[in-house]
């Protein structure tokens, strides 16, 4: 679990989403696709991320899978990558926080706490306002997308997920007159 606090960098708050995308696509992705220390080709990058701007603290939370042999290299490279995309880092010890996620489910619930209040009870989340974000607020890697999910289910490596029967917001409108 990586938290990048952009308040401790020279990055314009309106460009956080764009700069984080550049870090992921231009530095992390190519690094992850290169062969690791074992010489074997690594699996595709696997991650989810969200940006929050609650109380003037502009953070990116990034839940990322790293092969065991590459964690220390990632920790060493991340400050360099961040500086390349944002310019100066004023307080490196406060701008980057890396820790092991206690449980992926708990981390995801924490990351989506800015969910629409209408859907929060469905997922058992206590919703809280996460402020205004310019650009994309959250996303996930292609390796977690629907095509991969379908393939894993076909192989029996993943159980099909239950559809949640919550209507869309607009579906709650009154029926048309007869």
C-alpha cells in the first residue's frame, strides 16, 4: 500500500491525476514488465488507486502487487520517479509512505470511502467526503479488468461474483403515467 502525499511536492494540485498517471505508465509499468532478479518475465502490473483531497490533503492511495524480490528496488526507485513527474519533493519522508496492506479487502474498503452515499451501505462502507479532484479519481490496472476476471472464472480459479441488485439512481424515479 503506497500513499503519495502531493501536498509535500511542487506539483500543481490540478495536475495530480495526470502526474500520477505519468509515474505509473512511464516509470512503474516499464520497470514492472522488465525481468526481475530471477530472470523470469514478471506478471503484468496489478494495482488499484484512488485520489483523495479531504481537508486539503491531496493524496494518492495505490494498492499495488509487487513480487517479493522487487520490493526493495521499488522502494528505492519510487522517490526518483515521483521527483521526475512532480519536480521538487519538499519532505520525502512525508510525501511517500509504503507499507504492507493488512488485508486487500480492508485496503479497498478504505480506498473507496469516497463512494456515492447511495451505494455505501451496499458495500458496508462508511462514506466520507474526499474533496474535489481534477481528472480521474480512481481506476485499476488492465490485469484486474473484466476480460481477466472472465478467464479466471472459466479456469475455475475465481468464483463468479454475485450481482448486487441495487438500482441505479435514475431507476428510482416514478413510473411513467399509464
